[in-house]
C-alpha cells in the first residue's frame, strides 16, 4: 500500500473498532435507547448537511423504501440491540459477536435468493457459527443457573439479534446499493433511525437522562463526529480505493481492535473461550470472503468474451 492508503486503512480499522468502546462509556450511565436517540438526532443533521453540500442525489422512489428499511433494520435496529448488549457485556465481546453479520447475510442469500454457497463458503459458515456457539456457550456455562450467567447470555443474544437485524437491512438494501448515493442514503437512514430510537426510548425507558459524567459526553461526541461522520467517510473511501476483498479483510480487524481497546481503556476482560470463539468466527468469515472472491473471479472469467 502507498502511505496514504495505509493511513486510510489504519484509520478505518481504528475508528470502526473504537466505536464499540465509545458506546460502552455511554451505556454504562445512560439508558441505551435514549443514548442512541440522542446520537442519531445529532448525527442526522450533520449527514443531511454533507449530502446537501456534496449535491448528493435523492434516492429514486423505487429505492426509498429500501433506504427506510435499512434505517429501521440495518442501522437503527442493529445499533439498538448492540448498545443494549453493551450495557450487559464487554464491548469487545459485542464486537466479536456482531462480526457474524456476514454469516447471516450468506444464510439469507441461500434461503431467500437461492444463492447456494460453495464448499469453501459452507466451511466458512460452519466455522463461523461454531465460533458464535463457543462465545455464547462460554458465557452461559461459566455461571450456569446464576443471574450473572443469564445476564451475560442475554447480552450475547442481543448482540446476535443486532447482527441478524443488520443482515436483514443489508439484504433489503443490496439491490439499491449501486443506484443510491451513499451520503444521501446514510442521511436518510440516520433520520429513520432517530425516529425509531425516539419511539423506543419514550415507550420503554421513560424520561431522558438529565445529566452525565465527562466520559459520557466524550463518548457521545466521539460517536457522533468521529464514528458517525468520519467513520462513514472512511468507509466510502475504503470501498472506492481498495478491492472488495481488502475492504472485507479490514472490517475483520475491527473486532480484535475493539477487544484490545476494551481491555486497555475500559479494563474489560475476555476469557480464553471468548478469544477462541472470536478467532473461530473471524476465521470462518475469512473463508467465506475468500470463497465469494473466488466466485466473483469465476463469474468474470465466464462472462469474458472468447
């Protein structure tokens, strides 16, 4: 990589990994839905301003519903479950569990779109889900029948629901991805997510928080600006500058970064079973991505003339 590309890649991994740790600072003091509602209410106007400044085109009428569903499921629903999970279990563990989103996407493509995985992809799926089982089983078996174990199992379950919600949003949005301007889509998703989280917060958490420590405000500011704006900008740059396989590999580095930062900054501790499960999941994802890359190359060769 050139120095500029290396800086972009490193910044992308660091920001997407640290997003979980910043959220953990907030949800340790604030109810997760109110915390997210405020985050989206602050982020949405900024994204709308960027979309206007860059003269991003609005989604076509046929794609508008896909943007709304991506906001409800892929952004709002995903983060609602994830931030709720981080109120219960370490942020590094949530990052490792939600990394299973591509596994859910692959299963959804097989079930609903008839895209049957290759042998390598099946191996990746099996290895990835084995890692998820280790992550969840370790949390439950360590305190079987105790309140602490049930709380940790609930946290893992919520993180899995977040991965499933994000996968559903991605599957719905996928047909429109090449047609919709990314800044415009991100702004629309944030507006929809803000409305969703405000409804959830009012219905389930009562009055909004009245104050917070400096760590809470710092974590919220980081989530709004560095993650909500800078993270998306780097994501778009990564998708434009790097091959899809490289972008996917960079995304796999974010959960280990979140786990390391959670240990160094928040004092979070992950057991050997958590680390082993995370390695299995990430290894399965790597196999899955390699299989998809091979399928893409084969399709290109088949379509080439002669």
